[in-house]
């Protein structure tokens, strides 16, 4: 397959690298570089295994967009370190990781991997838009199940799922989603809305778990259909109907929060593999003690 685009859920990967590589990995002057080195090793491994023609690092320019908070005030509220009136709330992030973000961006730049974000949107929205607008095959690299909604065999969009670690990557296709959750990928956002997700502050419908959510979607297609059936008093038990109707206000807004954007105009984004600035990469490796991780990334991308 030509023109395979790899979209990195960058924060998901550098958080995994930070927690997976010992904090004893430091630069010559003692600064933490474990997340940067781990991310470089991931990029080398992913490029070698899946051979993308293009790679783009998708970035959280706004990790908690106000328009999502306006719809669900509790959205990611438990991850707020500091509230900023009339501004972007500060995310709780380890200081040793936050200090490495400029280095990570410099490494991506040296490797010729563009960093793409958009004010008011999360990396998930960047990924959703680039995947939807791509004319070739797409591999989305993430540890976030929310992005399962993008899986589409007909368009050759799949997830490279990292939740089990880089040594046990899982390629998620239509069949994977159906086998695990008994819903189609295009139903996954509604499935997550019904089930809820504590990591994002989504309460879900109290009393409705994965099995009931899948059953409702199989019978009624989507949340709109589920609400219509509940209002009509047909197609579900009295107990489930009561739970759905009690959560009607939540169900009216939550799908817009959970669904990733697919229509952002991000302009021309290249990311063609091979545009490595070898001199810049070598300088970063020497200054920060990035060792063989940078060497392997450069080799994989050239």
C-alpha cells in the first residue's frame, strides 16, 4: 500500500515513555531525558515495523477545550492542576516530563516529523481530521481507546494500540472492535458515551455498562435511536428505559464531546519520511545524551 500515513498521538506516547523509561536516564548535566529517549525508541520501532511513507506528530494545543467543558463541566476536571480564568486550564503533568517537551519538539523537528496542533482542539481532533481527509492508508498510534471510532477497513484506517506496551502492539481493525465490544467502529463513540470513561470525566449512563450499551446500539443504531425508543416506551426493558430517560440531558450533549473532529482545515501537512536533519539530530544527541535512541530513529527514517 503506497502513501501510508502514520499519525502519532504524541502525548499518549511521551507519557508512556516517561513512565516506562527509568528516571535515572539523564543528560550529561543531569536533566531528565527519559521521555525523549523513550519516544525516539518508539518512533524507530514503529517506522521499522510499519514502514510509513509519512509521519505526523499530533499535538494537544488545548488538552481541555472550553467548548467541551461548556457541554460537560466535569470533562477532564480531575486532571486540572490550575484553573485559569478566561484562559486554558493547566494540566497536571510531572515537572520532569514537562521540562522535556521543548526537547521532544526539537527532536521531532530534527527528524523531519511535523508537529501539528490547533488552538481549541485536542490531538484527537487533529488525528481525526487528518485521518478523515487522507486519501491513503492511515495508522493511528495511540493508547487511547477513544480513537477506535476512527477505525475503518474500507478506507484502510487502523489503530496501532500501545496500551499493552511496545513489545506487544495490537493492530485494531473493524473485526477487533466488533470482537471486543460487539459494536461497529462507527458506533464506538456512542458506546463510550453510554458506558462512560472516568479518565475523561465522562459519567456515562448510571447502571448501563458495556454489555447493555452494546445491546442498545445493536437494537437502535445510535444514541438518537436509543433516546427515541426510550421516549416511545419500546424496544427495551422498563429498567433500562428509566436509566436512559434519566440521563437524557447528558445524552443530548455528550456525543459531541466524545466524537473527534474530522473537518479541521489544517492546511498542507507533509511529513514525508526521509527529511532528517542529520546535523541537528547529532547535535541534540550529543548535548542531551540521547545515545543510540536518536541514532536508531535517524536510521529508521532514512
